[in-house]
């Protein structure tokens, strides 16, 4: 897959009409990049208990570019016990989906599915995650690309790296 083309722009799934240009782009990105809810298997029990609840987005890097902290500071995620998640922008729900973790993998892996809207289809992503205390980090790509093997998002990689802190 070394010769597979790397998308330079992810496919966004959220309608964000009414937001200013750059805010709209980063908001759409945030909706697709922020979810992993652990499996219910015993191997994931600790991750699951530690993941459920509200998380603030503190940093996002996409394909080598850092997202403006003013934008990320307005994003929050809520993970639920059933594996579903919701993204909020300034308190307004802007995206949702489901995910499944594979804590037995090294590094820990996940797949997520965004729920499509009236104007957008559902999207699948694959990635890796780590959970250390009140910090959660995700690194992922659009399904079909090679799953990341480290927590970096260099230019040309098509990767998205997200850091969350418990709210």
C-alpha cells in the first residue's frame, strides 16, 4: 500500500452552514475525528470505565497542520456506556457516531463510524488510541488507508491526531 494515494483533504460529514469559513472546516474535521468507545470485553473494562463521560478537545493536528486552539477550545466530546458518542461545538450538538476499540492490539486500535446526515453519508475511520489518566489521544485515517502505527500526523500522511482532557 506504499503507493496508495494519500488524501490531502479529509471528506467531511457535517453541515455547518452559518459558521465562518475556517471555523466551519475545523468543526467538520472535529466531528469525524473524536470518537473511540471501548469494547465491553473484560480486556477493555478499565479503558471503558475511564472513557465514559465528557472530554474537552485540547489539540488537533491534521496532516501536519495544527488546528487553531481557539477552535479546539470550543469542542467537547461525550462518550456513552453503549459505545456511542456526540461532538459539541459551543454547546451545540454537531456530530455523532459509534466506535469499537481493540485494546488487545499494540498500540490499542479502534474503528469508528460517523452517522450520516440528510446531506452527508456515514464515514468509517481506523486508528489507534491511548488513555493515560485524564488524557486521551487518538490518531486515525479514513478507512482504506493504512492504520497509523504511532501518534504523529506528519504532512502528507492523511492522519489526524487529537488530544482530549477529561472535562
